[in-house]
C-alpha cells in the first residue's frame, strides 16, 4: 500500500492489535501527516469499527493544541476505515522514559500532558489509556516543543459516568477502580498521569504490574517507593506522587488542572524546569468542567497544594503533618508501623512496655531442673574421683 487518497504513505511508525499508524505526506499541502488504519482482524467487527470512528470524531471535535487534530476520514477498498491526523516528529514520552532527562523538564512535559487531559475532561471524555507511548512530542520553528495527547481508541463520552465501566487500558498505568469494572470518573486518568510521571522520573512504572491479574492482586496499602532523594527533589514530590497513585480517588488531585499546577510548582525548583515554558489553559466555560461526585477537601489547586506543603518562593522547610505526607521508611515501602502512624499520630500512640510473665509451673520446672543438674554433677564428680 503506497497511497491512500491524496496521502502518500512513507513509513510505518506504529502497529498494534487494534490499528496501524503510518507516516504520510500530503503532497498538495506539502505537509507530513499520520494515517491510522484499522487492523485487518477487526474489519468485520462493528463494535470495534464504531469505536475506531468514534475516536476520529472525538479528536475532530476537540480544537486544542495539546490534542492531535484529525483532518480527514475515509474507508479503504477492503472496507477498513482510516483517519488522517497530526504527525508528531519528536517521538513519544516512552523514549524519554528510556533516556531520562532533567527532572524539571520531565515535570514540565507531564504538566502539559495533564493540561491536555483537562481539555478532554472539559469535553466530558475519559482517555482511559494514558501511557508514555500515547503522549507525543512535536518540534516546530513557530511553536517550539509541543506535547500532544493521542490514541483515544478506548475513550468514551462521559454522558453517564455511572455507566463508564468498560475495562480498557494498560495495566502498569491503570487505576485500580478501572481494572475492577466498577464505575469510575476522570480521576482514573489522574492516576495514570501520576504513573507516567513516576515512570519518566525513575525509568519504570511505580508498581511491578504487567497484567490485569497483577493489578488486581497487588496490595493497595503499599505505596510507590519514594524517588525524590534519588533525583534531588523535595519531599513534596513524593507526596504528590503518593497522592496521585492512591487507590482512593478522593485522595488524588481532583482535577487534571490541579495536577498540572502542582507539577509546574515542583518544576520551578528543579533542574531543567526553565527549559520548557508552560502553555496556560484557556478559561473553562461555565459549568463544563467535570468535578468529582464526592466532595473532598482537596478539590481546588490552592487547597491541594497547601495540603502537600508545596514549597513557595524562598521556602526552605516542609511541615511534617500534611494529609499527604509520605510516611518515612528505611526501605522506601510502607511498613505496619508507618501505616499505623498515618492513622494515629506518634504522640498519641505509646506501645505498652513488654513484660515477661511465666506461670508457676514454669518456675517449678526451672527449680527441679536445677536440683537435678546439681545431683547429676555431684554423682559424676564422685565417680571420677573414685
């Protein structure tokens, strides 16, 4: 296959069980494009076809520089649908995970990805599969470096959040509530961007999860290993990641915008933070922003960031009693003691001193054993001397 319509295919840049993506060239407009084509094995599946076309329509409807744009849609002679979209020439954040960059720059790019999620959520869409490979980078002379969110193949319009129960996504970056099939909301995407941030900073996802079975069997009481010390970051970085990766959606940043603000504030004080300029979000239209169904004390940027004890300009200390403070451990993992400390402050919990207590029969046994040993020693002495 060399050409689709007016688009000349030049290179296959990605392939999966669902679709294949080609780099193409629009010779009429003299522009590079990406062409996504449904895989052969799904061509006769109406449900998959409809989801594929729904992705194109969703992307077409969202007009924002952080989300890939769709320019054209069509059908091949064999019946497979395709659509034409932005080509990102800078690869994906997956390359950045394998070749770590300065932590401040990583946080800036993740903050921009969080703002892209905020755009989706304002359109009442859950992405459901936020991974480093689905976050694209594009370099241009006019706009510099851009972060683009792609691959909405498993996205679904959030008209009825209670009905959003389809399990889809990548287990290593998936929230627990998404894996169980229980109702979930946009905060599942916030968990995912937290997992992506952790992976880009550390080189690997926060938990050793490869399958849905791994995710469902993982102990949710064990948080991610702290990484701030390793990269020279403040404790607030571990606190933010610990909150974003919480199994309880109410403990996470409640919107993607809040997550982006927290990431940017951390990038301000870390090396590389000045290498990328944040692109501000447009003001949200009244009533269109998705809010969690259960109110929490951390539903605004100010309240969440103050809960993290984020360092402000010139701040040099961190308050230790934050709701989101990571319990200190020697191994980097939670222990029974640290879990207990998160519920009962150390000053209010004093373990009772251990006192050894033995029954009277124990002491009778000790005395009789001593007497028997004495007479045995005496008998051996007499036998040896005679």
